[in-house]
């Protein structure tokens, strides 16, 4: 954790310094570096928050009757910020193009304008994701998005599993880990990637255990 925070801090300071330097020459480009510095700040917060929350131990009385899991706010902010950088670049290049009525110029303007509009739409979609419930867990069972609920009586082997991404080029290198919510529903295997959600794998494992215990103790078997 310390290495990650130090790394992002250095990048953030460098981006901020470049942004301040460019402020007197290219205002639009300086904004890009300010956004880059902001992104590094969000990464620092996210890194700290993940390790802090992993230490939290849940108990029976701590959880409400329903736990709603959404997309990570910090993750959405990072994605929106990255899109914003490319939107600003698109607007910058559009403002630099001298309009001449020839095929090449009009083609470039059209492509840049289309790409910028596409990224604006992507930003709007990312904003909508922030309030969207992805997983709901309660006394009845587990619901994924707006799909019908999977009831506890039909769920088996609910747990968190880790998969390591391996390619031919990276057999002996670092293998990224991906966390999944995993369970069987009427012999059908269900896997949901949870790495982009506002809950850690350790937290979700505790939530599953508590709600399974609540269900077993309720007598609704």
C-alpha cells in the first residue's frame, strides 16, 4: 500500500507542477495535467480506502436487512476524468484546425467532433452508473442488477473466488488477480466480477456468510 501511495503521490505532484507551468502558455493543456493530478489523488484515496476497509469485521448486528452494492464512486470518477482529458484534447485540436473547405480538413473535423461527442455520451453513462444497484443481498437471496432474485434455498457454494489472468506472454510475470462473486443456482454456475464495485472481496465474503447464517437460522429451509 505504501509503495502505491508514494508512486501516485509523485505522479500527482509532477502532473500538478506541469499544469502550473503550462498555465501561462496553454490554458487548455494545463487543465489536462490538473485533471491528471486529480486522478492520482483519487487513486491514493482508493488505495488507502481498500486497505482500511479490509480490516473491518462485520457481525450480525452491524448489517442492515439488505446490502446494496453499486459501482465504485472513485472508479467512476477516474473513468470520467480520463474521458474528460480526451474530450478536452478533442476540443483543443478542433480549435486549432483552420477550416478550409476541402475533403481532408472536413474529414478530420468530422472524426474529431464524432469522437468528442462519443466520449461525452460515455461520461453521461458513467455518471448514471454511480446510482445503479448492481448486487442486492437480503434475507430472500441475491439479486443481480434487475434480474429475478436468486433465493437462498436454490443457492449453493456462495463464496468469493480469485482468478489470475495468464497469457502466453506473461506466464512468468506478474499475474493480475480478478475477484468474482461465485455461486451455483439450481446447478447453474454464476460468476460476477466485483473488482469495480464499492465493496472489497473480504467485505463481500463476510456479507454472504452473515446472510446465509440469517437464512439458516430463520427456519426457511
